[in-house]
C-alpha cells in the first residue's frame, strides 16, 4: 500500500508499506552485488540510513554457494540487511551479455523462495535503437510474463517493468496495460543506455509517457538512475524509487561522483570534499591508499553524495520548491538543460498536478522557469476568465515592488479615474491591477535585470491580451490627472479574483445582487465577501485567493451542474464529513477532473447537496486510485482558516 504524505509537481513524499516495514519515498536503493559487497548491507543500513537495497537474484541463482545459502537462510539473513530488499531478475544481464538461460517462471519462483520483498519479472529490455515493430513485439512478451508473475507472486510484491524504448505511444500503452494488473511497483526500464549516452531529453519523454499510463497509487522506480545529478528532475517527474550500482562501479575505477558530474581521480587537482568519508583527507593520501581501501573510501564518498542530494530533494518537496532545485541541477550539464527544456513540452500534463497555491515565494532561476505549469495556468485563466471593467487599458511596467497596486497606488488611481484599467507588464505576462495580489503574481521574485526571453514573451503576451480584451491602450504615464470616473477597486478585485479562481459562471452565482465587503482595517485587504446578506467567500491574506464558505458552495451547487467543483462522497462518510472530518480517498465516489491540488472543493452527498467545503489534497485521478490518505481537508466551523 502506498500513501502520499506531501506533493510538489509530480513528486511525492510517500509511505510504501512492504513486508519488511514502511519505506519512505523518494528512496534510493544501493545495488548490492552479493559476490562483492563493496560496502556491507549492514553498513548501508546503519551508517548511511538506507532502508532498502536491491540485489540480483539471477546472480544468486547462478552461483551454487549463494543459491544454497539464500534458499536455506533467506535473503535478509544472508545479506544481513533488516530493511526492504528488492531483487532484479536477469534482464539487465541480457541487455549486457545477450540471452539469459532462465525462464520468467523460474525467476519469479526463485525470488519468492529466497524471501525477497519485491521481486521483478523477467522483462525484455527494449534498447533505444530498436525499431518500433521489434519494440512492440517484445512489449507483448513482457506483458505476458508480467501476467504470469502476478498469478504466482504469493506474498511477494512484484515489479512490473514498463518498457517501450523511446516510443512514447508504446510506453504509455504498456504502462496503461500494466496499470490494470495486480502489480506493486512500476519500474521504468530500458533507460540505462539513455542515461549512459546523456540522452536526458529522451529520458524526459520516456518517463512522462510512462507516467501518463500508470496508476498513480503505485510507486514508480527509475531503473538504473543513481547519479545525484538526476534525482531532483526525476523526482519532479514522479519517480519515487531509484537504484545505484554506479557508487560501487565508479569506485572500482577511481571515479568520484559529485552533484555536478563524475570526476576521475587522476584528473582532480585536490579532493575538496567534506563528506564524512573524505573529511581530513588529501588527494595525495587517497591516491596512495591500497586499492581495496581506496575503492571502499570512494564508494562511501559516492554514497554520501547520494544521501545528501536525496535529503535535499525531500526538503525541496516539503517546501513545495522542487522545480527550483531541478532547474538548478539541470544547469550543471547541457544535456540536463535539454531535459529541462523538453519538460516544458509536457507542461499541459504537469499542470494537472501543480498546486493552485503554496506557501512562500516562487523564485525565478532563469528563462527555463517559464516552462513551469504555473505560467501556463496564469495565462490560460487570464484569457478564459478575465472580464475587463473598462474598455480602455493603461500600461505600466513592473519595477520590482509588489503588489503593484500598493507600489503604484497614485498612478493607478489617476488612470482609473480617467476610465482606464491599469495593466502591468510583468514577467508572467500582463497583470490587470485587480489580480496583482494572487499567487503567484505577488508571491514571486524575479531578477531586476530581465533576460531577452522574458522581454520578448511578455511583450507578445501583453499585445495579444490587450488586443483581445480592450478597445484602446495607452501608456499609463501619459494619462492626465483630473478624471472623474467613480470606481471601487475592492469590488473590482473581489470579482476578478473569483473569476480567476472559480470561473465566470460560479462568480455570477457568488456575486448576486447586493455585495458588501469586509476589509481589514489594519491592512486594507479584503477579508470577506457578503452577497445578499450571506457570507460566501473569505480571502486569504497569504495568497490572495479565496476560501469558499458553505453558503457560497450552496449557490455554486444550485447554479452549475455536477461534477463542477465537487467531490461526491459515499453515504457512509456523510455524517463524518458533515461534522467537519476530513474526506479519505476511499470514500470519494466522483470528483471533478478540473480540480487541482489545493483547490477549493465542495463535498457533496448522493443527492448533490453540499455538506462541507475544503481543499483538495490530491488530483481527482489520484483520489480515484488511492485506497488511503486524505483526499479533501475539510474546513470545520466558521471556515475562515485556510
Ligand atoms: N536494470 C536496469 N534496467 C533494467 C530493465 O529495463 N529491466 C530490469 N529488469 N532491470 C533493469
Ligand atoms: Zn567525499
């Protein structure tokens, strides 16, 4: 069973229940070669804190001594590892050395008999240079073998490996067909050659197309990815598990892993590393060490690089800033930068998983930041949901101070009085004054010195926006004083934010007849929206977006048919949710696919009656597939809290 604790992009911090305890993801499994054991499994567990390892059942099976020992004592005792043990099946050997002399049935049976926690099907490794026909045929073999493995896995969990070479449609189809089988973990296979050849751009296509077909409630393992450089990006794309043989392989030929790449000992000028393995050591001393001692030290150094980066990745996921870390990491190699740029082409898919809001500001790290889904979402909503209050717009430029309506209060008032809507050209594109406090507009930090990409793109967006929404545009600086138009900036903002967040139709239902606003005396910010005497919305100071009140939810439910903004729960859950308890995934019957994580959601019963409001913790797809975990954080009582 897998449960999401925290999410960011497609990344998740999860809890994966196995036969040997709960594994927190993302996790990296060091590869243990049972013949060599450069670093003992016990040490991996105790010194480095690895709670899972992967070893090769094919190697064990083909060595009479190891086989006998594994069958007699079981894998955990043989390796002296108390955590989770995953085994591979010999597929990688077939990729390296050609056909292997075993059947799928034999391998699955053997893995079961040595007590592995997670065994692997003998899948067919689809090479990146294969034709589409050959790839498609071999996927059929892998799928048949996976079916066979599911039927005989018993207590053992099983890895169903997604194959498909570099063909995105085949990957997605293979993933989708596996999603319907009784599988526990999905490794994405056949990617080692892509990584060895620095084809990270294609790796992005392969991972995203596989993710599209897979069931979100199962962990995804990126087979053979263990370099710290790729962890942030791969986690962002939704990979939960990784494995590394490189830490030991590289150590064998004097290569040290660092976050920005791998360096040969002979090319290094100094050690310059402060990890627990290297601390106090000079390059000269390391070079003088005996072969075995040096190999062990470098392997330990490599493992520390991995554990450090994995900890950092988790911290960024928890803070909701993984995009930033991935962008930084992808700048350490041009091939990784290609990967990041390629990810922008999957923005539409990524947007479904991107939270509507988060704590803390969004940092711009360079032109590729524009590829984040939050940019796409802002522009799309501006086009579809923004309704101008006037026919004329007055243009201003972002000078770094936010929110704009505070920094430029006098200017905005002057143009509003003259009948213009102030529009600021920002790095997000055009921002009408009334939207300047919503996430991410106000909660973002851009460099003062713009790059050409930003200048060109925001200008193009602004021209298109002004042409489609306004009859006339002037430079705000040239609008004279002395206009006499009456306007209420709070009402304009209150409606514009509602349209941006909930759409035009819902806003018509929420803002009916007489509107009163409660404004904070201290900050001047809108607090509550009261329509016809009913408190329908509360605005959050942090992200400038609304919390939906029960009265507001009732209006939306009467005005717009299901499934709009709804999560319908089963009858059993109704009394609990009505009391303010959270909604768990297993109690959700139906859910609006257009809802995004952290969106306001209306919880309804079987008669489409609103019983509570709350915030989405997952996507609709995830809610459908998970059997555990909070789907909607329900707001109890007054409903003013976020
Ligand atoms: N190890 C690295 N790549 C693969 C793969 O595609 N399949 C299996 N079973 N193991 C791997
Ligand atoms: Zn070191």
